C-alpha cells in the first residue's frame, strides 16, 4: 500500500471534530513521508520505500483506534464545555430578566400552586445538566488518566442532552402558557433571550448528535 492509499483509508476510518481529525491525518502523512524519504535516500525506489514505511507504521485499524479515542474525547470535551457554561448562562440570563421585568403582584397571586414547583424543577434540571457537563469535561481532560473508556463518557453526554432538552422545553412551555399572564417581559428582551436560548439548544443538539455518531463509529471492530 502506498502512502496516499493508506492516508485515505485512515481518513475514512476516523470520525470526529474536523480540525483535529485533519491534524491527525496530516501528522500521520508527515510521519510516513519522512520515513519513506529516509528509506529512499538509502537507495530504495520510491514505491518500495512507501510500502515499507506503511508496513512499519502499522495497520489502519490499529492506528485508527488510538486516533479515534482522541477524537471521541475531544468531541465530549466540546459538549461538556457547552453544557458547563451555556446552561448556567441561560439560567442566569432569564433570572436577571425576571428581576429587571418582575411580574405584577396580582400576577403572582393568581398563579396555580404548582407554578413554583415546576419553576424550581426546571432550574434544578438545567443546573444538574450543567454540573454533569463540568464533571464530564474534567473526566475527559485532567481525569483522562483514570478514564480508560472516553467513549462511554462522551456518549453519556449525548444521552443527557437528548433526555434533558425535551423535559426542559416542555416545562418552559408549561410555565409560559399554562398559567395566567405568566410573562411580563417586554417584546425585545424576551425575543433576544429566546434567540440566545434557542442558539444554545441548537449547539447542544448538534454536538450531541455528533457525539452519538462518533461513539457508534468508535466501537472496536469485530474480530
């Protein structure tokens, strides 16, 4: 196998963040090229030098396994950062808006008994999601020496997003439309806050989908 064929197979075998994947593939190509150049300078023809360099580098399945673990951890760290920072920021943003535009006393007086319970449950789920993102981020970075299966951590982050977003979205709708005059925010700040929230949710969905796809690809191949 020549270097170009080997690198193409390696590129197809990997899945993950585009920038890091490109860097890993380029690193592999550069290493193979350096070895082939050294062999060619010793008197071998180019084709034979490339075949020997590829054979010494290792089979694609073995090399891809290590590279894929790094890509999987990187995808998990990105989603972990997003959950650890984005979720608390969203919660804080809405809390500040409600302080700036507080509902009238009459509005609070006519809220159903379950309103505060649902509101507190929504905050708890969001903060727990952010906390889990922080723990996963630590596990995939400083704690990597103790975590030998980054795939499970990364995949769990994807499941957390799939589970939490429908619940938080439903609770938010209940608070917004299931009560009498629940929203006292002006149109502009309410619209901007919703845009930020939807943007954060969109990034979470994208990163979660990528984490789920990567962790399927990174399963060890069958013997």
